[in-house]
C-alpha cells in the first residue's frame, strides 16, 4: 500500500477518533461544540501520531521527543486551519450538525497535514 493511501487511512482513523471524542464530549459534558472540538482535536492528534509513526512513515531518524515536537507543531498548525474552518461553518450555518462541520473541516486540512508530516517530521 502506498504512503499516500496509508496517510489517508491514518486521516480516517484520526477523523473517527476526533468525531467519537467530539460526540462523547457533547453528549456527556456541558461543553459546547467549540470548546469540545479543541479537546477532540488534541485526542485525534495523539492517535494519528502513533498511526503515522508506526504504519504510514515509520519512526524518523530523530529522537521521539524531537519527532513528537515536530509532529505537534505541524499538527497544531493544520489543526488551527481545521478549527477555523469548523468554527466558520458553525457560525455561518448554525443549523449544521457539529459532526458534519467536523467532516468538512477535516477534508480541508488533510492535504496540508500529509505535506507537513512527510516533509517536516518523517523526512519522506
């Protein structure tokens, strides 16, 4: 399987982790969709790092702390884009379900994530 396909699979796993965490946070906490999404993004970022590290790219030549910091930097940058798109959708279309907005925002950020991880984190 090509690296691009594995990256898409990792993105799918991250999306499921993000959506599940968001759904759970909205269902069992008083958090609103904007605050809950910050937490769900953090959870998804941790899940995708492990998936990408072991299955998509393999560990980099850097130490795990350096790799994690670089992954976090790219992840935070693309997560900001993801979050801004998510918030813009919910503000512009208040009737949009948060999980639908999450799906659209995640697609927007996916290509940027692959480029950042492959070039800046795992050197591939």
